[in-house]
C-alpha cells in the first residue's frame, strides 16, 4: 500500500476515516519523540523545510510555535544553498509526503544526522531513512493532487508543534478527538455554498486566494490545488500585502478570502465592487450579492480550523474542475525530476 495513489474524489470521500486513523498513529509516535530526552522535548530553535504543498503546510506550526514563544522558521527546500539557513537551528525538520523530494533530501544532508527530523507518509522512503527522528503518517493512500496526505501532514505538524511546546501527550491527542465526524458535518454544511461559487466561477480567468498567519497553509495549498486540479491561474497572497496594490487587478477573477480579521472587510470590499468573493471565516458575516460565506467554527482549536479551511479549498478545486470539464487525474506536464525514483527489487 506504500505510496499508492487513489482518485482525488475518493481521497476526499475517505478523508474523515483516514484522519481518525492518522490521529491515533501519530499520538503513539509522538509519545516517544516528546518524552523526556526525546528530540521534540528539547527543541527550541526548529527550522522546517519543504517544497510545494509541504512548504504551504509549514505556515501552521510556525504560527502555533510563535504563539508559545518559540521562534521557528520555514525554508523553501529548492532555495537552500550552503546550509547557512540552518545556522542556530537545533533541529531541521524536512516535510515530504512521498519522502522522495530531492530538494528536501539534499537540504537536510547539509546538517548532521542527529539534528535531522522528517515528517513523511510513505515508509520506507529516502528522506525518512536519512534522519535520526521520523514522524510518519502511516502509509495512507493519497491522490496525486494531495488530499489525505496534505491534511494528515497538517495534523502531524500541529501535534509536533504542541509537543515542542511541552503539552502532555494526552492533551495533544485530545485536540483531534472526533475529527472524522467533524469533517463530515463540515462537508455537509459547506457543499452547497462552495458548489454554487464553482458554478459562478466557470469562466473566471484567475483566482486570488488571500489569507494571513496559519490560514496561509489553506490559502497556499488551495491556490496550488486550483492550478493542479482545475487549471485556473491562481495566486496565494498575504492579506496586508494584497491591500498594498495587488487587489487592484480585480476583474474576471474569483476571490477566496480566508480569515477573521482584516480579511472580513476585504471580502466585503471586493464583493461590494461586483467581484465574485468567497469568504471562509469564523467571524459573523452575512452573505449576499457577490459575497458567499463558508463559516468555520470559532470555538475549534487553531489547527482544526486550518484543516477545515483546507477542506473548503479541496472542495472548491474539485467542483470547479467538474464545472469546467477538466479531468482531475489528467496532468498536462510530467516533470520527471521532482521525485527521486526508488530502486526496484
């Protein structure tokens, strides 16, 4: 089953049950890594490394650690040169669901093995085998445009961050109790709104996905999904930067705004100017006109809210692919150098 691929639609449908399994699997692994003397218990200056969707996922643990007083960084694996980026880090954590991303493998090779950790899904893998501390997701089948693999990675990184902050193992696991049913309820609530937005967006020329903080894990991965799954030119943009001129190009564009702060006013401004806007928020926002709203439970913990935001983007990408007549599993380009081939036999 290691590294096996399933269709995108199947990945989304089986995600609630899969994340229940992953939560239990991760809790057992983290009980060891977070124990006294474990790699995470003594980590105070982590650097996270990833590329593609794995890089997007890193916005969540950075926000969680910062709120707990731990200064963490994320680095784009393909941009790391001599390893100077790791100066002062006591643990470098590579993230790759397949464990075969060459950029991430090469980046971690720049630090001593005992300071290397990895979050992977596939076991065994080149990345997982190259580190001293491995947190795996349990070899869950995933779609090519990642569904389960990405949300499970978010869960793993959030649990890792909580563990670094000294939270007891039981408390870390309890945050994800009932995640499967919560996802099912959320999907039922969001489906009519998101599917309507997808129909209205049939002829858009581009999409802007705007967020800040931990929600960037949803916006950055979501913009990538819109490109991969339904071939819509899309950009992930940071809220405050978007206000400084980037939003002036609005027109023929779908705007997805994720967040509860300045994002709310931004969404209202865009919709008020006649632009199709989807606001994904825990704030009290009334839909109407060009403004469509998916509510996120405000009492849910930050990592759970981020995962629920991500589900909105996954549904939107799938629905827009259907509306635009794009076959999800067909990819235009096959880049053979983005994964290291494992030896056969």
